[in-house]
C-alpha cells in the first residue's frame, strides 16, 4: 500500500463569492489610489502654472522699475528716442494710461474676452512697449494659445505677443481745496494675468500693483 502525502483531497477551495469580494476590495483600493494620484498631479500642475505666471508678472514689474529709475535719473527734458528714460516717457503718455477713471474690473468668474483699449505690456528684453493690439485674451481658441499667461516670442528680435497678461496704468487724482481735481505725480500700474487652468473649472487670476512717481 502506498500512502499519498500532502493530498488535497478533502480540502476546500475559495468560492466564487469570496473571489468576487477580494476583487471588489482590490478595485476600490486601486481606484482610490488613482484618484489621489490625479489630485496630486492637478495640484502640482496648478502650482507650477501659478509660479510661472508670477515670474512673468515679476518680470513686468521689474522692467517698469528699471525704466522708471532711468527716467528719474535723467535731468534733461529732451530725451533721445530709444533711451531707457524715453521708453518710460512713452509708457506714461496719456495715450497709454488712464487719466480720468479707474482700471477695469478684475477677478470675474471668466477671463476677459476683450483687452482694454489702454492696456499694454513691456518687453523685458529691450524695455519696449507692447501695445494692446499685441495682447491676446486667453479666451481665444486656437492651437497657438499657451496653457497659461505669458509672453511668447516668435523670434529673438521680433516683438512678443502677450497672452492673458497685461498692464493698466492709472494716473491718480486728488481734489484741491478749491474743489477742483488735479492729477498727482503718481501712476499706479495694475499688472494682471488671467488664464483657464485645465485642472479647475474657475479661471486662475494673479495681479499686483506697482506705484511709481513721475515728474
């Protein structure tokens, strides 16, 4: 007589219900892990976009301050075209800044579809003014629209296009003792950015104000 050692005879296997329950638990854990991963990726992407847009806004602010420093250091009223001081004088002309009102409303549930008439941007490379015609709202559809607010350079020497990034300059006013209104020697530059994030139903907005004194 031979004796069978370790025989599975009489052993009970897993039922179909137990197998299905195990698969269900595994599926729930897998789905939960994927949801956490997607949320982490969304938060990382949103933080990256915000950081890059903040860098774009800081570049606009620093360029304005740099041009303003050259303008304040210049004593001659007749400035040669192309100088840094002259470029700042072009920026603060009445054609480019608001003298009888306030900046446009900012922080709406949707990004603006039309750039304000007196909006502009500055080229951080050469300090030249970028007119409103070269500023595109992020609401425009097309393959050329970047994922976040930024300046795009078609060529190293070409004028860049601002996407969802613009500046509105406002000359401050005060009321004199006689009741008349006069313009203060101050310009508030409202630097703004608005773009549609792929990971949020609400548009992302970042803005700051730079106040500079003028002569």
